[in-house]
């Protein structure tokens, strides 16, 4: 669905509402949440194979870097390495250029982008995840087109990109989500796109004790909270998309993703 942005009030989402989400991610090769490692003061990526790793009850009290280093250090591989389904579907319709993946985890999305003609950069708070991503890119033969950096996402790296992607920014530790996404929008080059993919509800594989407290954003809320100038930006996609994943028992289960794709005009409209 394509439409002009309307000048609506910004819907704010506090970091506390993100902290309230404490999931234990269980996935297998059927689950392609590709991102549940957004990193700033945290990390939300999910690339299809998580080793059914329980989230500590006091996760919100841990320093983000400690939480995510423990998360990645606790298993030889956390995600499947498969590309996020939404990213593959959307990026396939765009002209390859430069791309930035926020919270890249072990690099599955960045590697897919590099294989498909993009000059892709991934950033993640976990040095363990980044080390694995670098090796995976080398093994895939795309090391010259895939770059990775270990850094806090609270400050999105400088530079402009044709595509900035942020997937499943839901974290059990502190995450200034809105601030990160607004900074991400500022890194989109004229003519470029920002792609945000998020959960519309608790995934069937989640084990959260706070499911009654967390509010998942609708596509419209996701867009509104960015506070973008409607003369500069145009919403290309604001919708929910269904796909199949697995539940905690490993059985097939449906899931809905919130998908927001926005385009920055090459020239400001009047």
C-alpha cells in the first residue's frame, strides 16, 4: 500500500515497554525471524535457529553487552543463517546499492544482501556475533561486499545508505528503540528506503511471563512514532504479513509480522 505520510502526532514507545518483554526464543530451520538482535543497549535478531535458550529472570538488570555476549557465547550458533523473509521479499524489488543492517546478529541478512548485489554493512553489540558474521561472510565468498562492526546502536554509524533495515527490535534488555529508528531514518540517502519489520504479537515460540503488559505496535503506530516529515518521506508498505514458524514444541504455527517500508524522496516536495 502506497500513501503519503500524514502529519499525525507521534506515538511514543518507552524503553520500559521493551524491557518488559522477556522471551526465550525457540526456533528451527522453519523459523526465519532473521532479526531479534537489535543492538544499542541490546540486541534483537532471529535468524531461524536458536538453541532454545532461556532468558534470565533478571535480564533487565544486566548490562546489554553482557546479556548479548552471554546469549551468543552460550551456543555455537544462535540463528539459522537464513535471510529474513520480509527483507528478501522487499529487497528483491529494489535496485542494489549500499545497505546497513542494524542488529545484524551472525550476519544472515547482510550475507544475503551481499550475494544479491548490495554493498552491505552489519552492526551488532556482540563481538561474538560479529566474529561469527565475518567468518560466515568469508565462507560464503562475499567478504569484500559484506562488512561488520561491533558497536552500540544507540549511535547509528555515520554515512548514508540506499537501504537501512531494522528487524524485530524487541529486546529483554534496555533498548531506546524509537531513538534508534529515528537515527536510522536519518541515515537513508535521498531515493533510499528504511525497512522496519517487527512482531505484531508474541511469537508462538515465546515464553514470556509479561505477555499481558507489552503493547506491540500496529503498522500505523510503527510509522507514526518515527515523526517523519511527510514532504520528505512516502510510505510504500504499511501492513501485516503472515508466514509460518514453529511453536515451543517444534510444531508448525502461523505468525504475523508488521512491515513498514518508507522511501525518502530524491528531492523534497513542496
